[in-house]
C-alpha cells in the first residue's frame, strides 16, 4: 500500500509547516507542564504564585520571540519566517490571559474593589494590567480580515507590540524583591531587540550616498 503524501496549505513550504508544528508543540509545553504538576502536587507551597510566575514568564518569553522574528528574517533572508509571528503573538496573549485570569479568579476571587485598589496603588499591578490591556487590541486585530479592514491604521496599532514588552519588564522588576536580578536577561533582550529596530529605522532615514 502506497504511503499517503504529506499535504500542506497552498503557498506554505514544508519547512514552514514543520516550523509551525514545532512552535505549536513548544508553546503548549509550559501549559502541559502546569497541568501535569497540578495533578501531581508539584506546584509547591504556593500554587497561585507558581502559576502566576510561570504564565507571566512565558508571556514575556513569547513576546520576545515575536520581536525576534524580524531580525532573524533580516539576517537569514527567510522571508516566510514572518508568517509565524502571529502564532507567537497569539500564544503570548494566551499566556497573558492565563496570568490575568489567575490573578482575578484564583488570587483575588473576583473582588473587584480590591483589584481596582491594587491597580491604582501598586505599580507592578498597574503596568502589568496596562500591558494586558494593550495586548487585547493586538490579539483582536490579528486576523487577515482585520488587517485589510484597518489598512494603514493596522500597522500603527501594532506598534504597541514594542510597548508591551517594556511594560512586562517593568512589571517584573517591580514584582521581585530588591536585589533579585532575575528580570535582567529579559531587560537586556528587550533593549537589544528594540535597539535593532531603532538602528534599522535610522539607517532607512539616512540619505543615499551620491
């Protein structure tokens, strides 16, 4: 009996299809790990904090991965790479949503007055909430239909993707105790990735040599 040929979407190379499958698996692994630990009493003495730290960390990691797509595409000229950026961005929003839901449902038990007080008075909650709010329109307008409908405004709106990781890093720094340097690698990564874009913008504005 002959083997069934591998099918793929028109216009999508086999390499890109394999990359997408790998990214789906990689992006779901943190969630699978949390579920496995939850069923095996592996979330530690403070499960709420463990889930919060895990989902928050993976939100930031996936935001950084999203920002890495353009530099990598420019370095290796693999133009199809840009087609996984939406996948990474939506997974970043997914983990941000889990992070947010863990806070409002499990940590705060839907105590809206207490949550509002936290947002106003605690800086790390303020910037974290602001980052999630800015992610919402990016996720809601991530479709091709939204891009066609918004036209030039779509690109302007999606410049928010540069603001959200900065807020995420601030959220992390203000969350940890004084002297803890865990957020430092993420801060450096955000600075490098945004710095790359600033340099590219400056080069594009430089007048061509006569």
